[in-house]
């Protein structure tokens, strides 16, 4: 079951009860959008680069009629989307970043090593190379840099070497095969809370989907399209994203463009984490114009 993260906190910062136009930059299955509309938002523009998610969101939000406009696009193209919709400024922007529950749970997406499935990892399966195709073409040094930078894996060089050499023996085309190669490459000393493949899978997913690329530019453009008093909320799920959001919001505040509403990132309550363990790593930062 899809459970949107930190809905109460998002509601408190965005205040859709004010009415107006809001943007859900990563609509997923529509949980946050439904909350905005029920709270009083006049209209929500829902963006997602995953056509499968959009199809499900369209069905889930059908009852709201023309109060919802769904757009297949990358959230970083926010300005293009708003211009196409004929909208100059909006009253709130939400960017709930990261992989959705639907993507993690779908048996053929390749995001999780808990099942053996095709190694895809694309959030938008209508374009771009799969993880398997990118791994087949990458050189060892580049891959090591990807795993170290995006996965913060200290054994990155060892893992990259194992993946490249393993691919020469038999192309790595499934999540099970990739996890097997990575686990064999990472030294293990006693019990570890996380699977040895976790950091590498995160790194490759970020690389395939360019998740950190132009995130700062997106936040700057989003802030520029807020109406006076408009709100911006970003939810991140790993430290690299949160770092970009933190520094970008600080720079925008220093320039006078926004005022930060969260001195420190808000995190889910213990009760929410108990209900939805995937919320554990979420961090929310907010600002207003």
C-alpha cells in the first residue's frame, strides 16, 4: 500500500487551505496531492517522469476532475511545465524526492536487490539507458567514482573492479547477479545492519536517473515562480540530496529570494516510522517567498 511521507508536516508548511495553485513535482500515486486538494487547494499540477505512476495517479485522483492536471515530465523542467499550462506563479511547490513505494515494489523495475529481476532502475522507462546497459559500457574508474560519490561506499574501487570484471565473464543483467557480485567484493566483519549491496545500488540508481543533476537549479527556479507568500517544500531520502537542498536554500535566503522555515530538517515521528519504515530516512526542509 502506498503511504505518502510526512503528510501532516507538508500540510503545515504548504498550507493548501489558503487555496490557490500548487505543484506536486513528483506526484507518484497521488497521496500528497489528494491531501492538498482535500485541504482546500484550488488546483494541483502533478508532475512525474514515471508513466506508470501517472497512470495510477490519474485513476486515484479521477474524482477531483479538472482540479488536477497531470504532466509526464521531469520535475527539473518545472518552468517549462508551468509555461505550457499558462501559469506564471504558484502558491506552493512540493518535491518529494527519491524512489516511490510503487517503484520499489514493482517486480520488474530493478530498484531492489530483494528480488531477482531485470536490472533497469529507470524512473522513466520510456527513455534513456537501463542500469544494465550503462554498466556494460562504463569503465572501472568512472564506476568507482560513481559508487564512491553517490553511494559513499568506502570499498568503491574494489566493488567497481568486481562489477567490470564480472561483466566480462557474464553480463550483469539482473539485480540478483549485481547484488551477488557486490556482496562478494565488500569485506565483511561481523554483523552489519545494512546489506553490503545497499550503497552500490543507491549509487547506480542515482547515476542512472541523474538524481542530483541540476537539483540546485530546480530549487532556484521553483523559488522564482512562487507568488508572494508562496511555499517550497523538499523531502529528501539520502544525505547527498539533503546537502544540496540545505546549501541551495541557504544561498537563496542570503540573496533575499526566500526565507527558510526549517532551521533544521524535520524528520518523521517515531509513530510514522513504525507505520511506514521507508519513511525512516526522510528529511523535510521548507521555505517561503
